């Protein structure tokens, strides 16, 4: 599914409303098979991705965690992000695209720096929550319990950043230390 402003991160949930005929067909196919599909980010200035060159090929594969179909053929669903992937080819283009996927793994280039960055990110998020949502204890507690730097970066990016290009850059960065560095910079800029 190619969307202009939606980014699915691993370890997060994304609510979607499916109404276009091609995506209704895609959802029906996904539910009959592995219950998975990807959200691809459309490149800037594109109104509708009619060609595979018009969207970014790094994405996140998601699992349809819940789906409610309506009488008019539309559906509400919750997509759970599982893993960063790259589209390595396409086996079908219509009525919806089916991609061949390459799993992308993150690597932590500097564990000590990553730990320091994660602590600074948690601190910045805590301050933001205290100012903007004094009852946001649940999110703050959740962030404190995450001991994996990759999961932390994904949950924070999903929860605190709204700019589509910033979110896309974070999804595409595989060096975890560089991703945490970029996330901290973006959080500072968002204040």
C-alpha cells in the first residue's frame, strides 16, 4: 500500500481505514494468506504512485492484528509493524502490487554511544510528556521498560514525530547508532 504521509515502524501499531477498491482487494488477499502487507512512502510531489519509481523501496512489513469489515466493503484495521524490509522486485502490479522482500537488519555501530543517546532520548520524551500530557505516565513507563535501542527508536519516532520525511529517514536508517543520533536531533528540532 503506497501512502503519502503514513509510516509504519516495527514494534508499533498503525490504524488504517481501507476504502479504495485496489486496497480492498489487497486486504482480502492478505487476510486469505499471511495477514501481512507493507506501507510504502510516496515520494514528494507525487499525487498517486502509478509507477514503482514513485515510492521509496525501504518499508516495514506489518501484520493485520485486527480487522473489522463494514457492509459497504470498507474496513478498519490495526497493522502491527514487524520488520524493516526492502522491495527487491515486484511479481504483480495490478490490481495491487505484490513485492519480493529482503529483510533489513539494523546494526549498532557504537554500543556505548547508542546507550548514551537512548538515555538522552528517554529524558527528552519524559520532559515532553510532563509538559504536554501530565497523565502520560503509561507511555513514559513503557519507554523506560524498553531495553532494546532499536525498539526504543521505533516507538519514540512513531509516538513523537509527525513530519513524514523525518519518519521516513528514521525508518530507512539501518545503523542504529546513527538512527538514535538522528532521532535525538529531530526531537530537539520539534520542540
